[in-house]
């Protein structure tokens, strides 16, 4: 803990739970940083190799599949982690039921993705093949229930290792494909390969930690309970997928693959930073559950600190990206993608609102605000698509970035005005920006 002031270091040493949370956050931060960094490096080689148009075709296929990924997750991640924290003795039943639900969702997602690409691009068989390959790979994400088990035990380092193995293998495969001059379909297969390897690695570390697949069971009662509680969160996840993926589909339909490639390049550079709020929210989630049961005042104070820390992280990055967008884009993707700089200057402002949205997810789950969250997300989708209609045809990727930033402002901040139950969160968010709170959080 070099560089940490002595008083803080001593306080951490006296609090084993805090040490576990910090260690878990470090592992998750490493995971997200490694995966996004490694994927970015491999991805930019692929982007340079394919060129703007074919890169746009690949990301268009990924977006079509990504829209239906929520059918696989069904909002179960937060719910299952919560239940595993308080009822670890029933882990076999919970994991087996979650795996069963996600398997059904994966089949539905795959079929839906194929139907959508056939409807949108009936005369482009290569897209159908790519979506089919990606959909097959997504089936293996059903084993993510093992990751929920590790998260509930604040032992995310094991799932981190598994995911990093998959990312590294897929990245190496992409480099090999570039060397041999492979087609764009082969790169879709490399992405699918990552899901397969991650699933196998998760199974291995799960077994090493004493987990046994044969202990898994499916409970009808738990299945219906998860579906009842999870459907608003599942729809919310679909709304988030639309917010993140739909613009690439809209650009592909309205203005062509080249603008998809430019938008995708700017989005990839901005979303590198998404790992921080995701890691923080994942790590502090279990402790916030405990704080809520112990003291409402402490619970609210911790939420303010989380909002404040994420704002202090996101806003400087947005300012730097706004100033240095062009040299960064050219350095990373090459001169062919120079026009993506204008899109990046706008899309980067998704980061602070996305960070708050992720942080608020714990509050929403704890307070039973799944339906309210769904409405907020739906308002964001309406905002996105309405602005796309007016902005994408004349402005292309820049118009799509404006739509995305406005939509995330709605779902991560302004949407809390819609319900009396979420006014408290809005006040906590505003309070987190006060100089005193920022100083206390960072000091």
C-alpha cells in the first residue's frame, strides 16, 4: 500500500472487510483494464487491417447480436449475487436455476438475432453467417453464473484470471488472422472463441475452488421468483443494450458502414474507461447491502462518496479527451479514422452519466426500484431514437454521439426526476459534486 497516507493505511489494516473490498476492486480494475486494453490493441490492429468499411460491417454484426444479449443475462447478475451473499448454503440451487434460465435466454437471443439480420439485410448472406457465429459463441456466456458465485464471496480474482485467459487467446487469434490475411467472418469466429475459452476457464477455477457442477439443481419456485423479480431488470438491460448498440445499427441502415466504423472507433476509445465504474460498483455492492441494514445514514453517505469519486474520475477524462481527441484517434486507429475525433469529443461525455447509472444500480436493487429503473431506461431509449431520426442523416457518427450523450444524461441523472422514490438519488448525485464532498472523498 505504498503511497497511501499512514492514517488511512492503518485504518485499512484494522478493517479486514475493507481490505477484501479494496483487493477485490483492484482485481476487477485489473480485469477491466486488461480486457479493454488488450481488446483495444487487438481491435485497432483489426480495424486498421479491415479498413473503415469492413470494420463497420463487423461492428454492425456485433451490435445486432448485442441488442439481444439481455435475453441471456435477464437482470440476474445483481439478484443472484445478492442471494448468494445471504444464502450461500443454497448455492447449488441458485447456480443451477440461473444457468437454466440463461440457457433458455441464449437460445431466444440467437434466434432473434438471426431473424433481425435477415429482416434488415436479406441480401447480405455474410452478415447472416457472422451473426450466426457470434450467436453460437454467446451461448457459452451462460457459465457466467460461476462469476456471480465468486463475486458473492468477494473472490473476483478467480473469474478475472478466467476472463483474461479468454481475452488473451482471442487477441492472439486475431493477430494470427491478420498475418494470414483472413476474411471478416474469421474475426467474428475469433470473438466467439473468446466466450468458449472463458467458459472453460471459469469451469476449471470453479472446480479448483471446491465447486461442483453436479451439485447444481433447478428449482421451479426459484425460477419463477427470478423471472418475476428479474423481468424489469432484464428489460432494463435490453434498454441499456439498445443505448449502447442501437446507434451502430441505425448508422448502418441510414448512412452506411463507413459511418458505423467511425462511430465504433470513437465509442471504443471512450468505453475504455467504463471499467472503473463497473469495477467499483461490483466491489462495493455487497458492502452497501450491509451498510443499508446497519444504518440508513451511513448507507446514504457511502452512496454520496461513490457518486463523488466517479464524478471526480470521469470529468477530467472528458475534458482531456475533448482537447486531444484528434491526435489520440490518429495515433490509435490511423489517419483513415481521423474523422472519428469529432465523434469522440461528444461521445466521451457519456462516461460520467454511465458511471452514475452503474453506481445507482445497487441502490435500485436494494430499494426494489426495478420498474422505475426500467422507465428511466425507456426514456433514454426514446431520447436516443428520437434524436437519431433528426441527427444521424445529416451528421452521421457525430449525430449519433450527440444522441448517445443526451440519452445517458437522461438515464443516469435527469430521469431520477420522474419518480418521487428516486428524488433522493438525484439529491445525492447533486450533493456529490459539492467541493466539500469532493475534497473529503479524494482526501
